[in-house]
C-alpha cells in the first residue's frame, strides 16, 4: 500500500514539475522576430481567443494556457483591444497579460503620405476605426475645426514621426496628439519667427515644403529650389511646380508633364493658379520644413533637372539660360523614352 501511495506521490510531483516547467518556459510557437499581436473586440470570449491561439499556432502548449487561465480566473478581466505577445514569452507571462488587461501600444509610423486615402489606409490597418470612418472624419469640417485647419489643409497638422496609441483609440485622440506634436515642433528653433520673416504662415511653409520634398531627394538642391519658389511668390509669378500637376492628376508615376495636363482646372494646378495650392501635396519631412525656413537668398527664378538624370538641377535667374538647359533635358528625355519603348516592344 505504501508503495502505491509513493508511486502516486511521485507521479503527482512529476506532473506538477512538468506543469511548472511548461508554464514558465518559452511558450511561443511563431517564428517572427517582431512582436505578434492578436485582436480581442467587445464580442470576444475565452473560447474564441483560445481557438484563435490554436488555429494560428501562437503558443506551444495551448492546453496549459487554458488550464492555468481557468484556474486563475484570468478571463474575468479581458478587455477589448490589441494585445502583444513577444517571441519567447512564457505561458505564465501571456496569462498575466490577459488577466491584467494589458493592451499593447501600437506605433503609428508616419513618413511621406500624399492623400487622405493613404492616411485612412494606414490608420485603419493599425487601429479600430476603418478607412471609411477616417475619410469621413478628414472630410468633415466639424470634426477638425478645433485645430484651426480645413479639409484642404488638414495634413498641415501632421509632422512625420512615430506616434504611439492603443488599438481602440478614437480619431479625436489621434489628431489631438498630432496637433500637440505640431505645436511643439513650431515652438522650437525659432521656426515661427523664421516663417514670419519670410512673410509666410506656418501652414504656407508646410505646403511649400511638401512641394519641395516632391521635387528632389537631395538637400543641397532643396535649398535652391526653396529659394526659387520663394522668389516666385514674392514676384507674384506662378509657381509652375510639376509635382502639383501630378497631385492634381492623382498620378504620382508621371515622368513627363504634357501640355494637356496643364489644362487641369484643379486648384492644385500651379501653372494655372498663382500662389500656393490650398493644401500640401504630401507630408514633408521635418528637415524639409527647416530647409524652407533657412532657404538662401538667391536671384534664381527657374530650375530644371540635369540631362544626366542624376537627380540634380540647373538653376537660372533668366529664362534664356533656363530654356537652354530645359531643351537639353527634353532631348535626353526623348532619347530615354524612345529606348524604353523600344525595349518594351
């Protein structure tokens, strides 16, 4: 009899130790190095979550997770949201995440965004509002009026950066954080004073920066291009910025601006309309905004891409010189397009 009870005791201890080992060892099964997220909405219950874990192979020992969470009542505190499971976490740590309702913060990484549709996709991909809700918000003056922007220039609130939110964040909270970051940005490094010295508002500087950002990737040229556009604004000349035509056409792949494109009646057509367009054509990099504010004083009024397709530009103060460079570029572009077409055939 003693041997029987001893066997039971040893067996129980072995089971207990195995349970503890499985509970506290690496319990994840996915191979990704980055964090893994799963979503729990308001209709989610224990069964749905556990089924999701099993179907997607998130944990090595789903039966241990189910047993431990049932024993500890972890599901009593489950909150809607997006939860993070890091590779290498133990079943115990995962259960603690569930029981504590520890919703993960998600990063909203904003780089260059050109359209409202692009922003709507980015937000809906990472957070609970869908793209239709985001578009309705961006196109409703009532939604954005508190930040002193309108539906055309709402992007001027956005300083490209990385922002953190919870999955179920409201659109109001997203844009309030963007607005706060915008205020902080303009309050630094004498940016407001520099804008005033150029006789431009902060929004106008942002819009101009968005055009310059689309012209080139080279900072050395950005300074000169900024000076060209500032000189044109001061002389009340049309900006004649090709990137604004691409924006008006909603085709950012255009390599050549044909005469027919210049007939587009869009207010973003800076060949037909003097001054700046009503809103930015992208979210410019903060450095480009500073380039506008620190633009050198020049007598340049024209620029055109170099015919070697290096990405750099020729700058001129008179049309005759500019026209010579423009013809060189057009000739080189004709040859390039002809060769490209020949290869395509």
